[in-house]
C-alpha cells in the first residue's frame, strides 16, 4: 500500500502527464480529455491517484469535470491560483502595504492602456457607474458596489483579460477600506468627482493628466493601512 507521500508524488506525476498531453495534442478550452478509466489504463496508476490529480487540476482551473459527462480542458485563468494565497495577504501588514503600491501601479497602468485601447463604450459605462454612485450618495448610502464596478470597467477598458484578473484579485482586498472611505457624504462626493476627472482625462487621451487624477484618487488609501 502506498503511503501519503508516495500518493502525492504519483498524483503530481499524473498531473504533469495530463498537462503534457493537453499541450502535445494542442487541446483548447472545452476539448474533451480521455475518460478516468482510460487515464488509469494509460498511466498504470490507481483510480485514487488519478482522481486526486484531477481534483488538484480542477482547483487550478486546468480541467473541468462534468459528472456523468466527462473531463474537459478548462479555460486559462490566474484567479484559482491567486485565490489560494490571497487569505494570507490580509493577515500581513507588510503585504497589505505592498498591495496598495501594487494597486497604484495597476491603476496608473490601466488609464494608460485604456487610452491606448480607446473604446468609447467603456468610457460611457464608467460614466454610468459614476452617475449611479452620485445617486446613491444623494440618498445617503455608501456607493461601494458602484465604485467597484467603475474600477472594474476601467480595467476592462484596457482590453487585457490577464490584467483584469490581476486587478480583480487585488480589488477584493480593498472592500473593507472602501467601507471606511465612504463613511461620509463628503468623502463619497469627492470620490465621484475624482472618478469624473479620471474619465474626462481618458476621453481627452491625456495620459499625464489621467495618471495625475488617478494619483489624487488613490492618495487616501495609504492612511487606511
């Protein structure tokens, strides 16, 4: 009987073999992989080892298992990998400070990429989210969801899906900070005005001004760490 360490090693080997198979066959998202039984026979390992390998691969988004149907190639995504370590970041003050700096870099990069990719439809969406923010502020409510949507739309405006995934993960850490930031009507209105300034600068394709306005918008983050 295999001990736990041997099972882990075998599971890792099986995972690598399946990944190699996907690459060799140039398989794409949604393509069907060999069945569990076929993998057992081809690799000469137990059902338990194959299932452990597939489970770990599914957690990473490499494969997608459809019960009663089969095993399929998953879509490329950084999110499952990054989420595995994300909870640790919230417990580390140094890491949170680094995340603030990382978010600054991502946001400043986003305004530049949004100008390069220039799509008016996304800018219109940003204006719409900002309008909804203003409406919520007028009702005395914190516009947290609308603020998140505004920044997500900015990252979508870059036209870069990987950039969007990275930004989405980091944005998750600022939910609590957003709650603190929108603790008054004054700070909420200020945020709405800053959003508008950023969007106007992007519409004008003024990279320097867009970055400057974003710097102003992000400045309060540091005091919450």
